[in-house]
C-alpha cells in the first residue's frame, strides 16, 4: 500500500463556546492574532475563528453564541485529544507562572521533561494546554527533530530512562562535526 506522506500540521480545529471566550483566550492570553473569521461553511449557524500560533499554521475554533464555557476537564478516553502543546521561548517560559496566575489560570508548575521544560493548564473549555520550551538549540542547518532523533539513539544505546542533557550535548556535537565535514 502506498502511504499518504504528510508535510506538517495544516491546522487544528476545536469546538469552542461563544465567540468572545475564544478571542479572550487564544488572542488575549496566548497572544495568537485572529487572522480570519467566517461562518463554518458546513453549518452556517456556527462561526469559525482562525488564530495564528506563530508559525504560520492555524488553530481554529468553531463558536456559537448559544454555547457557554465549561472548564471541566475534557474526556481522557481513547480517541480524545490529551493536550495541545505550544512552543515558547525560554524568556516567555520563565514568565509563564506569574503571567498565568495574573490571568487567573492555575497550572502544574514547571515540569522537567529531559529535553524540554513544560507547564500545563486548562483553557476555558477544559482543554489541557502545554507551554513547552526546548532546552537546546539545534546546530546550524539542523532541526530540533534532528537533534532528538540522535539523542534518542544515544539514550537507547546507553540504556538510560529518558533523554537528558548529556544525550542532547553529544547529539549536537555529532551533528555539528558531521556538518563541518561537508
């Protein structure tokens, strides 16, 4: 069977409540500008908001004025989304605790994930949101994924539980040396 090769995430669409709740959160809290608004062309009673998360792709939200926000946790059943993760800079990450508290959002506190740092909180409709910050920058000509693939290989070879700073440092070193030989 031939595969259908994807080239990245085009957009993610969430079911929202009323229009203003979505604008207040996605634009007002996370700083994603609203770039487009139009009716949902499959259901003209539903509004469709489009937000730019910063990489030129889209997060979209279906809204209806007769739906009210409910911040209960979304179901954790198979097939449901567990969380959405958004990349932030180290500078923003160090301010996330205070800024989320100031905006009225409780959160998980800092979580060390080995190769990245995370903080989790729920948006007004109960969707778990992660703000993630890589602990490294890839060498010139490489991506974060390039580093992670090699760091994972080094971790497995060493029999370690998770990717740690030494795996990242060694992966960056190897990628840098290989690039210099070309």
